[in-house]
C-alpha cells in the first residue's frame, strides 16, 4: 500500500512571512519516503507562490481521486491560520477556523466548512490524515527574545464585530432551545438537582445537534499543532521549523515510523512542553483510530 500526500508549505506571505514552513514540508516528505515507502508520483508539494487557493483545492481533489495502489491519504499544511465569522451557525464561538493560502489577501482564506466539503469527496474506505501546523487564535506575532514567530494572522476589526454577532446569535438560539426543552417544568415543583440535570442535558442536546460533538466518524484523523485558543510557534530548531512539525517528524523517525496516533500525540506534546513551547497538540479521531498506527498501519 502506498500513501498519497499533498504537502503545502508557505513562508513567503507578503505581510507576515514565516521561516520554517518549507523545511517542514521537506522533512515530512523525507519521512514519508524513508519510513512509509512513498513514491514521487504519489506526492504533490505546493510551496510559497505555488500554494494558491485554487492549487490547494485542485490538490485536494487529486488526493481524493481513487487509486488502486493507495488507500491512505495525507494533507499536510504548514503556514498561517486565521479565523472569520461563522456563516452557518455551527461554531459556538462564532468563528470559522481557516488556513491561509499564499493568495489569501486577494481570494480570502479557506475556512473549515469549505475544507470539510472537500474532505467529503474522499472514499469512506480511505484513511485520511490531516496534519495542520498553523494556529487559529492569538495576538502576539513575534517573540523577539527567542526569535519565534507565530503562525496566526489576526482578523480585522470589522471581522471581529461579525464574529461577536455570530456568537451572540448562537447563544440566543441555545437559550431559546433550553427554555423550550424545560417548558414542562414551569408549573411544578422540581428539585434543584433535577433542574441542573435537565439544563445540562438540554445544552448537550443543542450542542450535539448544532456542533457535531460526536466522535469523528470513519477513518479521518486530525493532528493539529495546538488548541483552537493557542498559537503555533515557528522557531529556530536546527534551522527554522514549526515546533509541532519538528517534534512530530523527530518522534516518527525515532520510532522507525511505527507508532499509534495516541502514543505519537503524547510524545510530541511532552517534547513541546519540555522545550518550553506553550502549545498543546491535538488529536481528533475515532476511538478505534487512536490505537491505529500512523497512516493507518497495523502495528
């Protein structure tokens, strides 16, 4: 079995350049070739000016094309993240997380809803691994003392106002939903613990209905550089790299490529913590996939 991979790295942003993204792409490419038998015809790399929004969309469509030699697909992105106002009421904080292609200033970023639609075109039998070394929140762009930049582009003032409005709308919808669910309790004496339980249940039902809190279904695995409220570092680590990508690659190499996703995220998180990086890498997948080997390998 061969892995197909789309590897995207962007340093050359016009207003907020980064340094480590091209190194991240090359390091991940080397790991795929050396430890997972990836071949040139199954790898597509988009770097700097080539990593336009249209090219990334085209690359994801190429990645989703059925291939008799491959049932494992990887989309690796190293660059800036940002956020925009939620458009369809599926984000409790009013924000759609985004990745920033090279030409985001003219065509806009790629939000999580657009990416989800592209991921939906993959075969349900494919093992789809998404690795995102970018961040979606934060205010500080540089840590001058440690020569670190952060992979985040702040939203404009107007966009922040739209985000706040979207969050307020979601809160109003949730309040109305909870009140409706508890309407049968208005005219009868109810113990305090019953009130609390029913309120929590109603909120959970609303969140499940609107925000998809169920475990990720199928064979989709997401490895993210940090929590949604954190920043991801671009730092000097034997040359510049994303801190997450650097320790991810180093951990895979040390294990000869054979690690479960659960063990991988634990070791990468520990490495980041031990080196003083205030970011917690995230693993989102089904319970079964957590114990699966990287890229779907059976260990």
